[in-house]
C-alpha cells in the first residue's frame, strides 16, 4: 500500500506529460488527429501528417519538453542550494545572464550547424555562471541569504544583463523581430539540429543534479551541520551551481528566456510530495516538461492563427503565483 502511494505522484506526472506531448504534436496551424498520428507511425512517416510531425512538430515538442525539464530542474536545485523558496533561474538573473551570453555568441554569426550551435550554450553557460556568482555574493549577509536581498540582487543584475543584450541586438545585423521573439521565449529554431545541440548540455547538467538529491537534503540543515555530517559543502555548492547553470544556459540558448517554470513546478510538487530532493528533482523534470508543453499549446491557440511567445504565457501565469509564494514564504511552516 505504501509503495503504491509513493509511486502515485510519478504516475500522475508521467500521465500529465504524456497528455501534454500528445496535445503538442496534434495542435498547430495544421491540426493532426490521433488517427493521423497512428497512421504516420505505421507508415514510417510517409504521409503528409508524418512529414509535418517528423520535420516540424516533433522536434519542436521535444525541444520544449527538454526546456521545461531543464528550467524546473535547475529551479529546484537553486531553491535547495540557497534554502530559499524564491530562487529561480529567471528571478535571480541567471536566465538573463545566459541570454546575454547566447546573444553575444549569435552576434558572431556562428553557422547554423550542430557544431556551430554548440558554441551558443557554452557562451550562455559562461555568462550565466558569472551572473549567479555575482548575485550570490551581492545578496549574502554573513552566512544568511535573505529572500529580499536575493530578489533585489537578481533584479539588478538581470536588468544590467538585459540592457547589454538589447545593446548587442541593436548593433547586430539581421532581423530584430526574430531576436525579440527568441528573447520572449519559444522554439523559434526548426528541425532536429537545436535538439541535438542542446542534448549533451542537457544530459550532463540534469544528470549531475539528479545525483545530488541527498546532498541537497543535507544542505537544508545549514552549512555547519552539513559539514559535521561529512558533506563537502563547498564542493557540492559549486557543483550544484555549475550543473544548474549549464542546464539553464542550454534551455535559454535554444528556447529564449522563459520565466517562472523553475518557480511554479517545485512549489506545486513540494506541497504534494514534501521536501525530499531525491523525489523532488526527478518529479520536477517531468512536471516542468508537462507545464511548458501545456503553455506552448496555449501560446499556439490563444490568438490563432498568430502565435504568442511561450514566455508571455508563463509570465502571465507565473507573476500572480510568485506574489502568492512571496506572501506564503513569510510563514516558516511552508518552507520547513
């Protein structure tokens, strides 16, 4: 009975993700029915629907799912690392820093190949890592990390990075509208190349984070007690920062700056399954993929035939959620 109860959140999360995946490949400018999806699978993609699925709809769906998992996983890790319910790649400025690095790399006109695209996440990771380090040291007061300081430092550094990004965009050649659409969030690149370019960073970053669930649990007792329990706190802290930053950088590089996914998903799941990061991290990956896929579907249908950047949809849902969390985070029982 206990085993069934413990596995129920996993089944719920996987069913939600499966439903969101199916909706994502069916909804679009050319609707595709479940029967057409099945026919495309049977014929190996030799139908019109199969061509649309294989070359456009499926790579976009996978890219969005990977992005949602990356943002939710890194958000969960940042919250555990900083012991702060408001830590999120978007709110603490990591996403804006990674966006700055990605735009700087794009301004060098890298070729649109898998190898050329691999350079974009590297630049995003370098600047994103620098951003989170700056925010961390600006916000820290002694050994404490107040939520208000974290948010203020994140907003200040994020604004600076966004200003530099806008400057680079205005100075760069090319279509400004496309760059703006990328910054607002969404899978603006088509085909399988972005998926393949993002995959190694995604696997490395999330793979490391999934092994750190127990370490994050120990960190909740505080640095001194964690050190007494035998945890190499400094090494673990920098490992979490590096892994979460490379994961965020990969997401931002190919899907733009998408906010609040890393804030919403961990909180919903924490209320459901508790604060154990050994369970919270894998569930966050599945929940993040499901949430962002659902938001992407909404972005396609809200003002059809036009399409909203998915970052607008997540911001409209996430901003009120953030205010609710800000209010509840004052209650110690919520985070404990």
